[in-house]
C-alpha cells in the first residue's frame, strides 16, 4: 500500500491508497477463449495449526467458525468462512474481507490457546479461473489430475516454481492462491497456459 504524504502546515498527513497484488487500483480481469482469469482481492486469510494435545479443540473451533465439518486431506469446506486442509492438523481459513476483516482475531479467540493462528491475508494473492475446459489449462500448469478434481477438493502444488494452493469451487471455477510477492509471475504463467490451451 503506497503512502502519499501531503504537507499541511507543520503536519504531514498520510493518505493510504489500497492496491491489488498486481499493483492496480482495481482487480485485473483477462478473457481468452472460454476462460476468464480474475484477480481476486478482498479476502481475509488466517492459518490455524493445532498445538500438541489441541487437535480436538482446534477441529471443533474450525467447525464452529465454518459451520461445516472440518476438511480432511485434499478437501475444503464451509459457508461464509471456508477452511481448507494444508497439512496434518493444519488448515487455512478464508472469508470475504469486507465481512470478516477480523478473521485472525476471531479465529484466535475461538481456538482458546489450543492452536497457533497466523494472519495470512497480505501474504497471498488469489486468481480465479472460470469457464469450460479448465482441464486443458491446468494440465499445462501442474500435476493435478483434473478428471478427479471436483468441487470441495483443495491441494497444494507447484505452479511456475511457486508453492500454490488450488481450490476447486466447481468444475468450471478454480481458485489459485500463490505468494503475493510473486503475483506478477504467477499471473503471467496462468495467461500463457490459457493462451496455449485456447
């Protein structure tokens, strides 16, 4: 977020201007063939890792937060707040920022010291791929078996040499979360794969 300084008398006034992971004032949207690639900003993220002896309490806390069963390996679940499995006794929580700006604080309070919660919102970028024929794009990017990748599935994989999470919302809607610091490289790789497929 760039800081703009203006001088008013002897006082400097900070004017903050939010930008997306790609550096724009609005999320970028690209359309090529049947596929729409959308930059998605405005999501809060928090990681939750159960502490020793805290697995049961942590899973119950996540269930209360998401209103759904806790996702197991390769799964995602939830309503307004969703969770996806990231490792043994570890999950990532995701929710719209406008309604869940305090997701980290909410999760921290809910686990009651039985898990470590880390604010992740500024560490990741998210791109959504939507349209028919996503398999042709994804097979150029990573080793996910798209024939078995269905709604409610989530996995970690390497895309453009970056550790990314891939979430299947529906057969025609996939979300990719990657390191925010490499958003430009990831976006470029996604565009190249779409243009190669179509």
